[in-house]
C-alpha cells in the first residue's frame, strides 16, 4: 500500500470535515444573531439616538416602514420578500435601520432651519400624517399598494417672507457593514458606498472611506443613493424643479455620511407643498431602469460592464423559460461557449498540434539538453515544420477572458440568485455549497483538463509539481464562493473539456491515456 496516497486522502478528509464544521458554525451564528435581535425587540424596543418616542408603522406587500412620530424620520425599512435567513419566520432584510453597535441609517425631510416636533394626526395601514404642534408643518408618508417606493409630502403653512423657502430630503448613514449582511469575502468585496448622477456624468460613485470633502451639484432630475450588495436606498429627484445635490463627509457631521437634495425654487406667498420619492429595495436591473435614468448603473458590473449588462438581461430572459436560475446559468454558459467556439477552436487546435508533436519535442530536448542555443533553434525549426504556434493556445483563450469576467460579475451581483434553489442540496445559489460537492466536481474537471494539455517546453520541475496540485487549490477557493459561480465554472469547464477532446481527436493527438 502506498502510504503517501493514504496520507493525502486522510488530509483531504480532515480538511473537508473542518470546512463543513466551520460552515455549520457560521450558519448557527447567523441564526443566533437574528434570534438575539428578535428578543431584543420583544423585551426592550430601544429607540435610536436622537429619538425619545416609539414608532408608528406602515406597510404594504413589499415593505415594513417604521417612522418616528416625533421627528418624522424614517428609521427602519424592511423588505418583506427578501428575508435575512432562508427559513420560515425569518425577518426581512433591513435597508434603513440601527443596531446596538451604534450603526444607524435613516431618512429625514422637511424645511431647513426648522426643528419641528410632530404628533400623529391620522394613521392608515399604508400611510401616516404628522402635524406639528403649531399646525405650521404637515408631513405625510405613504406607500403604494405593491411597490418599493415611499412618497413623502412636506407642507408648510407659515409666513414665507420673501417668497422663498428651502426644502430638503436627506439620508444619513454611519460607517460600517450594512445591516443584515452575511459578510464573507464576496459580500464584503462588493461595492458599498454612494452613487449619483450629474448633468455631465450619468454615474458618479465613491466608496464610503473615500469621501473626504463636500460635493455639490445643481441639476434638474436625477437621483442619489447609498448602495450595497443586492439592495439600495435612493432619492429620486423630480425634473420640474432645480435642486442642489449634496454629499457631506462624516468629519463635517459628527461621523455621519449625508446625502441630501435641497431646493429653494419654491416661489410662493402662501402654503408650500413639496413631494419626494424614495426607492428602498433590491437592485433588479429591469426595475431600476423604469424608475430613473441610469439608476441601473448602481449595480456594480466591474470593468467589463458593457458585457456584463447584456449578459444579465439575457440570463433573466432565459430564466423566464427555464424557471430555474441554476439551469439558466448552464444554458447561458452553453450559449456563450457556442458563440466563442471559433476562438476556442483555434486555441484547442494549436494545443492539439503541440500535444501530437510531444514525442518529437521530447526527443529534441533530450538530444540538445546541454546546448541551450541549439535546443532553441531546433525547437523553432520543428514548430515551423509542423505549423505550430507556441502561443497559439493561449491567445484565443485570453481574448475570451473579458466575457468570463463579465459573467462573473453578472452572477456575483444578481439579487435574483439570492436564496434561489438549484438542485437537491443547493438551496441558495448566492451561498457556498454546504457540502462542498461542487468544488470537488470542478477540481475533477480541472484535473482531467490538465491531463489533456501538453506541458510547456522547459517547464521547471517545481512549477510542474505546483500545477499538479492546482485543482486542489482552486477547489479550496471555490469552497467560499457562491454556488451560482461554481455552477457556471463547472459548466464552462465541462463544455471546454468536451470541445478540447473533440479537437484532439480530430488532429489525432489523443493517446490511450487521454
């Protein structure tokens, strides 16, 4: 018995058990965190900073909104259809909200330089009306029946003076990880920051830590948003009036990032009424496109966004017929491979010729192993005679990389994959495989592909050994990757393997072992 292989198998089994235990412990921590939060609400409905009253609650089919009846601030918004955990009874994900660590993310509106104390005038299931003690200010917050938008109407019935008064609506956020996020490498690497559009640029964005000075733009229409993986909150500004868009760094406002829209274009001598629209929901491309111009750009699609965006649209279209996002990923992968087949064929044919010429190449290397100059000359002569381009197998594959990177971002940022099942044990395509079966399958496909590929001439022995364990290294990385990405990688590798074997057979470069 070869004890070396036994030892390797033992290490792999131990690693699997260790990863599995770590995964189960992470799930338990998530469930405990939510349970703790629920109990905290039941036992002590602690109010956020700067508030001394409870909340009034409104809701529709999409949202649950908690509002301070004293200040009129929106302190919490939960998404009913997107739960924190994938289990019955789980609370919806919070976009606006606060926790006991000091994190807060909320919305306020009204008229500048006016501190107002409200009380509830009337309340309905989907709307609430607040009136100030002096009856000069009225705030109405309402929800549509089945939508992710809040409508806020601020009214002022006092003395306007010179006929001008400034209204505002603003979002306030402290630094820190978004509420109810699962963490992890891929969640944390996704974009978290501010974004808005300007008259000269359809999309301007900045990570929170990069905001160090105040930014102001004057424009009509547009939007500004705090965005994170899968979800966002955005103020959608009207085109009818001119407003000032302002981003304020935390050093100017006590550790709070502020994104505000202010408007002084209210020329009137009587009452002032200002309506605001606020979107709080998932980043679904087709939905965002219908709400505001360029709002869909808030979905981070990476460097190759011009490829990732159409891939996202095509994936959604395929899913309308397939009805399963995992199957849709496989079908789109097949379509991409078919479209890129001419490039792949060139690369595989070059590699097939290189593999077929392997015995001749090895003979030349043995004959001239002590004469590097002669070895190089003879190898180039053989390449020319056999019609082989040593770089021919790499260049076509490099040309395909932008498409594959774009598809990576498409899958990583698609909220549609969140908590969506595929087959059997894969019940969430946005989470890692709980049993690590998919990474093992990919490692096997990668190993089979390595057996087909000819070893580059002159490869260092140490490098050759590293290449042998590469499938295990990639599988270890895939352990923490979302299942949707691994499904794509497996489909891509399996199709490539079939295509490569077909080309090798065509050029007669398959051996009994291949």
